[in-house]
């Protein structure tokens, strides 16, 4: 007999699905139209900047695919932990290089 899901488990899975959908949309736009994303961030458009935007987009697509295909609570937890770790690492590296970013 299947165990009934608690509200917290259902909510967490719904959150992972919503984050996955938003991430997939961001990733697709970043890969297909990196200039649009760069302009919205106020980043100068250059060939290397557009390639970097595409790389971020492909990463977002892969992580989002994991979130959208998670079947078990363990997979949902692992996906959410990966997103949190990725965002923490991005934040720390951005802060570490903030003084040199405009140079």
C-alpha cells in the first residue's frame, strides 16, 4: 500500500517543479537568445559574453531537467540541494571578484 504524501512533501515537489519550469524557461532563452538576457541584465553584448550566457543557459536547462523529472523524494531533495549549492558557489565567486568585475 502506498504511503500518503504529507503536505510538506507535496509542497516541496511542487516547489521543485516550479523552480524547474522557471529554470528551463531561463535556460532556453539564454541558449536561443542570449543577447536578450544580456541586455536585460545590463551586461555589454560581446561575442564572449554571449557565449558565457549560453553556457549559463545550458547549465540551467540540465539542472531544470533533473528537477522536472524527479520521481522520488530523494531525487527532489538532491535536485534542490544541487541548485542551492550551485547558487551559493555563484554568489561566493561573484562576491570574491566584485572589485575587479568592472575592470
